[in-house]
C-alpha cells in the first residue's frame, strides 16, 4: 500500500461501525479489479467515448476503460503528483499513453464539456460539491458513475438521486451508483401541430428537478397535466389527452430530443373516433406569459 491507500483504508475503517462492516467494506475491496470491472461494464462504453476520473488515484479506472474498448479515450486528475506520475508510467508501459493521460490538477478546475463518462470514488461531501459543476458543464446524456464502497454512500449527490444502484449479481456487493446528466427542460415551451386541416398552438410549463419533471399544457382555452413524463439525457417523452377543435378529445404522445432551447421529434395523435397519425414536432423555449393569458368562460 502506498500513502493514498493507507489514507483511504484508515478512513474506511474508522467509519465502519462493526467488525463485519470492516470486513465487507474496507480497502482494498473498494477498488478491487472486480469492482472496477463492474464500473466499466455499467458505463456501457461505445466508440468515441471520453472517460474521465475525478480523483484518479493510480489511474486504474481510466486504464481499465481504455483496455476494454479500443475506441475509447480517457484522462484523470489527482492532487497527488506522485500518483499522477505513477498512472502515466503505467499507461506508457502498457502502450496506452495515446489514449490515457493523467494530470496533476484539482477536479474543480477541469473542463467537463467534452467528456461522456465521469467516474468518481470520493467521500460524499466532495461528490456533492462536484454536482453543480457536473450539471453545469457536462452534456446531457453524460454517464456519471460513483464507487459507493465508502461507508456513508447515502445521498452521494444530495437531492439528485441515482438512476441505477448496482449491487452486483449477488445483490449484496458494494454499491455502484449511476446517473445520466439530464437536459435542462425547465421553463415555458411552445409549438404548433398540423392536424385535422388546421394548425393548433400549444404552450407548456415545465417544472424540473434533475431527471424528473412535471408539466402543464395548454391548447387554446384548454389545459391538462402531463402524463408519463420521462427524461433520459436529452431524450424526452410525455403524453396527455386534450380536446382539439374539429378532432374532439385527442390523445397526444410526444417523443423527441432536447437541444438547448429547442426540441425536435414526433407526436402521435389519436382522436377519439379516428386512427392514430404521426406528425413532426418542433418546439422552442419561450415566454411563460402565453400560458397565463385569460381563458374566459367559453370552454365547451
């Protein structure tokens, strides 16, 4: 064990509440090859992925990722200069230096805009402090993977709850927590759909909390709540049933991709007495005032 190993092991053991907990959670199980393999598999790496490890230690996670896929690149940062040197030496020795680099740098100072997978094995307080940076910089769809082998792994990202908690095939292995960075969809959205020989205008108010959201849609003088809202990275979906002039009560089902202040996709409309049909859907973020304009009493 080097100095970093001893520091982490001592911290883990100090936090363990019993001999059994020490046996289950203590170092080196927290960064064993088996656990790192689970982290890499959970990332579902694909061509062109860029993997980063914030607090890269001796580079083992990034190196495992680039070994597993020939078209993946990665880099890591650590505040311990000797560990950075060791990681780069390992990359050179294995012929991986072109695809794996390590830097003596603070995790809060790096640029996350071009990465697609973010790995961390840090204590909860540091993980939470990195959350605002990840949500502000990382592109929607970026996968975030946190080694939960530290004793206090509850609410590792605070109110941002993981999309997946992996406990291995046995169901009792140290947890790995997995998030997908969501697109920002909060605010007011507007669009038009051509249906029944007419154009129908829609306004939507969205209230978002991380990967979950709720919404309130309006078409003309009618309003409805969104049903089955889903957001996975930049992929959004929702439905509702709303009465349209000339079509009656019409089921709407939307699927699309969010790109900044625009969304593009398709809508499937199913009038009460007709077959479903599909139309193109293009919306944009706008002014919430339209949703609040007067309704009146003629809503029959």
